[in-house]
């Protein structure tokens, strides 16, 4: 090599070797010492002389919101205030060498942040989820007391509001206000790796090529120079997990004043691949800038060497091996803490997903914290990272304003640059249900979400050509909602569908078959587009249980919501997904219960109950264990219904989840029998319970799980059925089991508006125990076969005349609600074949609609079962709200 050709390399080596390692970039944590006040305050609050002595002292991360409770009503601790909150911090700044620059680094502020230094406004950032930095050098006073003031604004999006043009405009989640992630002061040299690159690290590495025995890694570096031009050395080092150097590139660069980008390729011999959960091996890449006297700046980023691809017919491949992606979505909140999470919180969340056997995580519906993505890298999760483009591009219709488009572009570039180096992230989602506002007719002028979606796809490919784009669809080919949908499938590289068969629509055991048919149809329609399922699942409370989850009314948007029915939805859905390799991935919605001020469901308020784990992470619902049985390689067995300790009937079905072929059940030491466990599910039907404690144990080989169930004593408590109700209840001081032992009829909810009804207000039924009339069973005829000990009993039937409800045709079609001709409740009742009530006219006996009626009669049971038959007479129908069998 000629000497002139080698001069730049020799100069770079000299500059590098002469450089003295130093903490050139100083980072000062600014967690403590803040004072906070919520409310509209003038900008005088940003001035040094403002009196904040009455403000509250807080530690950052902090949010003023506290929302979401496992209760039926909001308690006094709830704070769902949206608006502006002010933060002030007086800081005696460290001394700084001449020419040093100061930056404020905010990991995230919800939702709009305005920042002042010593009374000077230094910047505004719009977007609740991404990191941003401001160069505050001109206003900063090293070695003196400085005032940092921050106004955080999480106002609810509305026409004319401060957030009207900031995504997201909508969403089934709550935007928490405050400095809810970390904040720091960064002091750096005039020349260094760019701190103002959309909040990104300034160093961007990706695997360009993997061949036998080597990998080529491209490293891009952005350098910003505020000083004069000169010669510098750019030193790039790749280290393995033990810290050993495995590749290095060093060169001399001549910097001008301003910003420059450099791209270099490094070769790593015999690379160890980042191979998902099987082996999430991480290298690191460090870029240092030196000037021959000292190291000016350095940045270290994670590096995972891997390849991946997605085939429309065969699915997802990691390092050329097929990998079925199965995982969960996750929101970033936690009970009592909101969005102000700690590193330990992130680590616990990831450990729970790994315990369940998940291999993929979807970030719903926005950029998550760096610590969370670090956890995903270490755990080997394949990650779907998402932009908060949700619902619609505008609150008033059309394609959205130029201001909103600019904000969406800004947030997407921030998302990609700040997360570029995480090997776990393998797809950029540029939208979620962006067609939902259009589908529901939420605005008068129909929105046009496809225009912004196209623009965001182009930006994502410009930023990162190596990763595919994706979005989550709401309404394609879905009843009336799909009829006005813009043809968005094909705008992104891949597509996934939010589909809640079995929950919001098509409830019951056919849900899996309907899901299969729907996805097969979409795959046939788009055979060249990789396809997944981005959301599916069901809600469940923590204290609401069902003896027979197939009999009662499924309150998909209200109360109650039982753990047993939610588990069934997952049992129906997963086999359909598992057997279709072309479904490259699926994500349960959601891993954890999360805050939504749109929700009053199950046994909670302001919580979306679809989590597999409770919002405080203390309760793993039964569905968690179903997926652990389906996904985890660790041998396991789990007895379901363990938290449902008190049982209201003398018999019950027992269920267990396992990844073993068979399991045996023992009750009070007696073996009930061994059963096969298809779909990881073992069931023992009609197992008898004795009064008091019953010890249940399920075994498979060396595995076992056990619990205590308290059986009821019919002679003391009777047998009471809350007809139509999917959950057991306590009404009028008495215990009622859920609707069970029934054939025929259908469950009905008192408030038809919960499922798209109209013409019937949410009017309580007038009765001595009105809550028993929140649900009832109705039909031309139906019957109950109830296990009752032999002897003489009194039977009480509670009924009513419900009146007539109409249904919105769009809602009826979407949610499979059948409009039926109203028949008055005029019925007969037979017990064990003997007519006990020949004609009961509910309206006539009660005096009108929505008024309870109770009729009683004696029966004698001789064979351990009471058969009750209800039938409409004289052109009427039957309805039963409760059945009580007592001594």
C-alpha cells in the first residue's frame, strides 16, 4: 500500500493511541428536587422569581394521574385530570470547561412539553412517548443556580384543543400527564456524536450480511461539531458479550462546523447469532471520537447479529429457521403508578411473558421505554414496535391537517432512530385501527386514513429499509364496518388483524371456527401479503366466576366478566392460529389489565380487563396458564378456578391446563379418574362436592397442583340460580350460582343499550331483590335439570315482563344480534313432569313491565335431580330471573 494511501489510517491510529480515555460526556440524573403544581398557571411560573413554595415536592419519573381501580365506582384516590401541570427544579449546576455544551434529555413527557431555562423558553416537544433533547447552552449558567421549568400538557384531544394535531387523537387507553420517564442534564464537548438526532443515539448499526463464517455489520454515525474544522479519529469497536474485541474500524475524518454522517462496514468472524428466546446473544458496538489529546465523546449501543424474513405462505423465519411468533401486547401502565415505571417494573413484566412461553411482544400502541426494549433484547423477544397513529388522522374528517402529518412524521422518525439498534425489533407498525373512526361514523365528514398511512410507510422505508412495515386493521371484510373501509391492505409490507370472535361478536363455541374462516378468506384475498393477528382475547374480572360460562349473558362491554368465559375464548382461538403457519404471528390482547377511562367492566372501573395478568401483576388469570401449557417447554399443570373458593352447587366441572398428554383428578383423596388433555385442557364433568372443605388435586406424572373448594350445604343454604347471569352473585344477602344446568332459551341483560339496544332505557326492575333482575333467561321454552338431594323442597320462581327493545341495525349486524318479535311473558312451569303453574302472566300479576314477580310451589325429589320445564302459553314466552330451591 503506498505511503500516501496509508496516511489517513496512520493519522487515525496516532490520534486514537494518543487519546486519553475520559468521561467526556457527563450525564447528571435529575430525578430529585422537583416541585409540582397541576392547573392553569401563567408563564410567570417559568420565571426564577416565581414563588413555588406551596407546590408539592415530587421525584421524577412522576405523573399526576392515578386512574384504574378494582372496584365498581371511582374512589377518592382517582385522578383523571387532563390539562397542564407545571414542574420546577432549582439546580446548582456543576462547573464546565470552556466550550462545553449542555443538553436537557427527557425520556418522555406526556403529552406536550414546554421547557424554560432561567426564564428563557428553549423548546417545545409534542408527543407523549419519545425521547427528546434540547440544547440549552445559551441559557445555561455552569457553576451557578439554574431554574428548569417544564409545562406538561395532556389535554384531551378536541377541536381547538392544544392536542388537536398531536397523535394519538383517540384510543382505548389513557394519556398520563407529567415527566413520567427519566430526565437528565448532559454536558458534552463541542464536537461529538450527535445528541440532537430526533432523540436518537447518533450511532446506528445493523446486520447487512451473514454468510458462512462471517457477518458484515454496517455502522452509521452522525457527528455534530459546534467548533472549528479539524482532524479527528472515529474509532468503532465491536465487542462480544464477554467484552472481547471482535472487530474494529478506525479512520481519520475532517469535520466542518455542522453535522456529518459516516457509514462504515465491519466484518465479524464466526458470529454468534441473536437467535430469539433460544439464544438472545448480544454484542455491543462503541463509537468514539478523539482528537489526539483526549476522547471527546463515545456512545455504546447493543448489537444483535441476526437475519429474518416473512413469507406470505410459510410465515416468519429467524436466521433461516421457521419461528411461529406467539406473544402478547403490553401497555406501559401499572396499578397505582400509572406510566411512572421503574426498571424493576419493566424487568418483572418481561419475566412474566417469558415464564408464559411467549416469544414475541407487541408494543401497544406507542413507543415504549428504552429499558423495556433492552429487556426484550435480553429475553429474545421478537418485537412489533408501534407508532401512536390510532383511530383517525383528524377529529373533523378528511386526511388530517398538515400540522398533524408533521407531528406523525416527527414521532415516527423518533421511534425508528431511538430504537434502531434493538435487535429484538423486527417490524415498524405505522398504525392501529386507523379505520375505526370511519367505521363507527365518529365524525360527520368521513376521515381518510389511507393518505397518512401511505406517507408513514414511505418515511419508515426511508429511515430503515431493512425492517418491514405493518399496521393493525379494524374492519376489513367485517360486516357493515367493512363496507365503507378504504382498501388499506397492501399499503404496508405486512398486515395484521384485530379480531375478537367469541368476545365482541360471534360468542360461543363456534368462535374458533368463525375466526378460522375469516382469516382463511383474508389470506385467499391477499395471498402475497404476510398476515398475522394483532389482537384477540376477552375480558375477565378478578372476583367474578361462573359454574357454566356457556349459559349466562356475556357482557363484552360491561359487568360481570368471568374468568372462565375469557379462558374459553383463548381455548377456542389458539388452535386455529397454531395450525396456520401462514399466520406469521399472533398477539393476545393484552398481557396485563390496563387503564382506559372508556371502561367500566367486570369488577373494575377505568380498566380494560383483557389482561392475562392483573394490573398490579399479582394475579395470573387462568388464561395465563392456558398459554403457559401451550407455549412453554417447562413441564407444568395448573388447576383452574382456584380463586373461586366458594361453590354454590353440589356438583362442578373441574378443569386443568397442562402440556402433558393425560392427567388424573383426586377429590378428598379419592381418585376420580384419568383423562386425556387435548388442546392442553383436561376436564372432569359433574364432580360431586361435599359440604365444607373439599381438597382437589390434579396430577400428571411428577407434576401436581391442588386447591380447596368449599362446597355448599343445600339443606342449610338451599340451591339458588341467578338465571341469565354468567357469574355467581350475592343478592339480598343470599348466595346465587351462575346460570347452569339449563337447556334452551337465551340469556338476556336488563340494559340492551350495552350491546347496541335502543328504545329501552337502563331502568332497574322493581322487585324485593332488584339485582336478581339484571339478567334473565327467555325463550319459547327451556328447561333446567338441577342436582338436588332427595326430599321435600320449596321452589320459588322469579320472573318479569321485560318489555320490548329495538336494536341499531348496524350494531345488530356487526355483533350478530337477532331482532326477534316481542312476545309477552305468559308461561307455564312444570316440575319433574307435573304441571305446577299452568298460566303465569307476568305483566298482569305485577302490574306492568319491569316489575318482579315471585311464585312458589312445593316439590319432592326422589332421584337426585329436579327437572323444571318453562314454556310460553297463549302465544306468550317464558322468562326466568332466578330459581330458588329451599327447605
